[in-house]
C-alpha cells in the first residue's frame, strides 16, 4: 500500500468522524478530507524518515482548526515558512494560478499551501515545536464553503 493511500484512508476516516453532526455531513466530510489529505501529504514530503505525527482537529467560531505536527528537518522548516508567507501575502491567487499552469515554477510546498489558502479560504500558521518538528495550523471555514 502506498503512503498516499494511507494518507487518503486516514483523512477520510477523521473527516467522517468530525463531520457526522453537520448539516450536510457528506459534503463537510469531503471538503475536510481533501484538506486533511493535503496536510498529511506535507508530512510525507518533510524529508524526515521517522518520528511521530500528531493531528488535532477542533471546532471554533465557524471554522475547523487542523493542527498537524510532524518531524521536519530545519532546512525544510524554512521552506514551509517561506511558502506559508507567500500563501498569506498579496498576489496569492495569481501565484496559485501560475503554479497550476506550470508546476515547475514553484515548490511543492507552495502548491499545497497556496491550494489550501485559495481553495478552502484557509488561514495558515506555522509553529516550530522542536528543532526537528513543525506544526502546521490551518483554520478552514468549512461550513461557509458549503453555502
């Protein structure tokens, strides 16, 4: 079984559990699963072969907060910080459209974080947990996306 399939199965399971009591649980789970899958993919691209993943999903003020902590080498943390800043900055939509047109023009980190920011109207933040771990926090207004 590929790593991607593990990411997909885990994101589907978590999203279904979190979405069971929403107005439209199937749509909510589908959107949340896609976002979770992107975050799990980030952890596999972090460049660290071993370590623990910690995922926390919580609700608050009309949004879902996903906090994923994963092993990440310091050099890779820098790439995620840069990508996060570009996803929050002005021109994020144009950078994302450019990335879709030519994926070789931006890093994989940029594509994933820009995709979360643009497609899910997500706000992003990063927290260095330790020297070799990183937490990506994503707030997604999933209910707002359903309407």
